[in-house]
């Protein structure tokens, strides 16, 4: 039996939710990623998960394929160290917001736990 899932909302706007930010992205394993907030980020921003959905048409058949998954500080742009987004909003048929989470300042967490040199 095929599994199905519901996605909360589809984002069609490419309006940048905040000015350009940078964030350190650390991949612990293929399934675990966390982000450190840097000095260029201010306020309580959110991390958006995005997937690129492309519609394929073959004769009378149509299907949607998920090609990429990324995480972005805004809907329109993604800036992180030497990492670039694998696609732009203009390339996708739909951009899906998978959800958001508050930023966690990991440097403060490390310092509070005795790491005086920072993260």
C-alpha cells in the first residue's frame, strides 16, 4: 500500500522574508544537519525546508517529481559558507515550505557550557 503525506502549504511567492544572511551549516551525517547563527544574523529568523517539484509530461501522462531538498534562511535566497542552493525559485514549478524552526545560537549554548573558545 502506497504511503501518502500532506504538506502544510505551498509557497508561490519569491519575496525575500529577510535581508541577506549567512549561516554556518554543519552536516553531522546524511540525516542530521544543524545551523550556527552568525554575527550577520539578527533577530529570531526561521529556517525553511524547501523541495523543488517539477511536473513531467509524457503524452497524456503527468507526474510530479521531487528533485531537491534544501534548507534556506529565506524563501528566495540561500547563503551559507561556500554552499549554494541547488536550484532557484524560478527553476521550480512549485516551492514547498516544509516548515520552520526558530534559530538557535549554538555559540551561546557552547559558551554557557564551558566552551570559552566558542563553537
